């Protein structure tokens, strides 16, 4: 079983096979593409709540930094853009700890 930071990554809702960090991360990066269990073949899609969490955890820090912190620090627009992209990338690395996928019959 794979524990990251004391939390277990999600398992298949059918056979309880552990999803890999890479599978979850790439699914998020690929616009929430479904994950197919490597053991039983069931397709899991990201839950609506998880989509909201991902959006919130990426957008809120980016907006706060871009509109409040960067101008106050006198950062140029290209530097601000680069730092926002870097921040979103770093945050996305931890998202597999928070997202939940669900299996729905017929999917």
C-alpha cells in the first residue's frame, strides 16, 4: 500500500487495488481523464467535489498572488505569470492526496 504524507492514495472502488500517484496526477493534468484500474479494468471518473477542490486550490492562490502580492512587490507581468504557473505546478503535485474518483456502473 502506498502512503504519502500519512494519507493513503485512493483505491479502486471495485477491487481495492491501489492507484498510483502518477495515474492520479496525469489524470488531473489531462483535464480529469478517467482512470482505469490496472487490476479489474473498472473506469473511475473524478467526483464533482474533487473538481471543485482542484479548481479552488489552483485558482485562489493564483488570483491572490497575481492581484494582491505581485503588484505590491513590483513584479513585472512576465515574472508574475511565470511564478503563477510554477505555483500551480507545485500545488498540482499534491492534488492526488485530495481528489476522489468514483466508479459508476455503465461507465
